[in-house]
C-alpha cells in the first residue's frame, strides 16, 4: 500500500484532544469519521420522507442518534472479530483492538454501552417498526464474516446499511410495500457501489491476506461495475417513485442524485490513492440528495 492511504489510526478534531483511553474508545466507534453514520442515516430519512408524513424532525433526531450509536457498535464488533486480519492490513493495523491498546473485554463493554443507546432509540418507535429494526441484528452479526466466504461482502453490507429505509417507512405507514421494497433494494445497490469504491484502498493488502471484496472481484472493470450498481440503484429508486405516484414528472426529483453519482463514476481513479476515499466520502451528499428527492415526491 502507498503511504498516501490514510490509516484508520489517524485521529482528528475533538478526538485528537482526548486522553489516550477515551480517544481509543472514540476511534473504536469511529466518532471521528462521521461518514459511516451519515451513510446509515440517509436511508432512514429516505424511508421517513417517502412515507409522506411531513418532515418528522423529532423522529429523525432519534434516527440520527441511533445511527451514530449503532454504527459505533457495529464498528466495535467488526474490530473485535477482525483483530487478527486488521493487523495484516496497513490501513487498519493500528486500530485500538488490533494494536492491543484496547482489550477485547473492554471493547465488548463499550459495544454493550453503545447498544444500550440504540435500545433507547428503539423504544421511541411503534412495535411494528421495532420488530423490523430487530430483524436486522442477524445480518449485522454475520457481516464481518462475509469477507472470508464471498467476493461480495459489499452486497451484505448493502442489506445492513439500507435497513433504516424499512424502519423509517414502517414507523409511519404500511402499503404500498412494493414501493418500499424498490427503495430498499436501490439503497442496497447504492451501498455496493460506494463500498466497492472504499475497498479500492485495500486491494493490495486484501489480496495478500486473503480478504475478499467486490473491488478485487471486478478487477480492471471496477469503474464499469460501480456505474452498473449506481445505475441499478437509480432505476429502483425511480420504480419506487413510480409505484407511489405514477407520475413521470415526479421522476425528475432524482436528477440531482443521478448527476452526483455520474460525477463519482466519471472522476473515479482507482490508481490514485486519495481519489477513491474522496469519492466514497462524497456519498454523504448523494444520500442527502436522495432524501430530498424522497421528501419532494412523498410530500408534494
């Protein structure tokens, strides 16, 4: 790997000013890397806003808290399971658990604490949405093992990171379920696309230690692959809008996010150490544009 890749051990902002142990715990939950909880949060917003019950600011505040806590808990769990693999990858070798700065018992305690915050958020939902949210736990628990058994762990992540769309919609309405299914499937394909971009950073080390990824599987065709997944996402989001509204004009709400995803693909340079990370992080804006499209369609 090149020295330009930003290691996960690098701390920034307020986290950099904390004493060593709180800093390690904050890093373990990726509090200094908000892109992860933004990507978990935006499908929740899309589900809420497409449901057509207005802004729902209080509900979205709870979803944001839940996204931060549960993304943190997921990262802690992932680092516990992957500690041995992380030591072999340049970008992750100095993560708190992999490096030994945080013991596994302490990491488990931290995971439980973060999960309790998520449980408080869960209690704010009606029982139907609670059941939908709880159904994701099996997918979350299995995710760290997917990179060992399939070339497409990004597909599993797509199922996990898109789950908030199901929860947000179910909190506010029921049918048409087919529109929700299309929204969820589109978010899953979007996730595969952006996480493939993220995986470009680790291709050399992943190949050496036996970690599988869609970036390795697609090889030289990775740009075309990402374009296909993004195109599929846009097609499914358009289907969701059509099933909900049946109005060609409503589809134009997707033009901003379509343009943004096209820009990502056209400017993606897999050979540049910094470019994939920047394009991956740009998906915080793609998620915002998707959510805004859902608000326009659902509440117009």
